[in-house]
C-alpha cells in the first residue's frame, strides 16, 4: 500500500481501508509457493516437481490463492488485447476457458466444505488483493498500460468496501 500512496489512483480513505484489511490478515503456517501454476510443475522420474521456488514462504492461504487467481483469471481479464482462445497468446499456453476452469475447479475442490457464497467471497477477496498488487506492478513496470491500471483500480474500488476482513 505504501507504494501506491501519492500515485493519485486511490484516495487516502481507500488506501487506509486496504492497509487495515491487509494488516488484519493473521499470520499462519501455510506453505506458500507464491507462483504456483502449471508451467511451474515439471515431471521428474514420474513424480511432479515444483520449480521456481524464489517466492516460497509461509503465511495465510489468501496469498497463495491471490497469486493463483491473478495467473489463471486476473491477467487475462485486465489485458487490453485478450485473445482468449489462442493458447500461444496466453501466459499459461492454454485457452482462457481452460485456465479459468483450472482456477475454479481448484477453488471448489479445496473449499468443497464451504457454501457457494463462501467460495465466491474467497474469490472476491483474492481478486481485491490481486488487482491491488497488479495495479502496483503495472505502475512500476508498465505505466503506459492505462487499460490494465484502470481495470485494476475499478476492480479494487468495486470490492474494497464489500468486506471487513480478507482472511477466510
């Protein structure tokens, strides 16, 4: 949130609310890969092997699912020129419908004990945190990508006052 202050994309009330939401996420001992997606799973001796471990850490599961949401849904939704059915044009190398299905099937499997409404809430909390992160990354690495930045800001503003906590 500190990196977004003074950027004139969120007012101070919104930034304060976001900061409080993030600071209220409890510390937990979940193993977090931070970049878990199909391109970071390889096979070695008929066993799956996770690679790209530079973001490995511990924390609340929202951080893993936020990265997962961005990779499988958020980047495509915020792309100014999406080509959803052309796998060669997507990061994961699969059509958008396959990518989304991987995200939603995983969410529904892991949280099968939760109601449909609770799973939607988990998705939206991940979207809120994810689009906040993507707005920050866009400002730093792609400041000319106004479409992505505006999309992220709109999504954050749509979701920020919907929840009093981000954890689940």
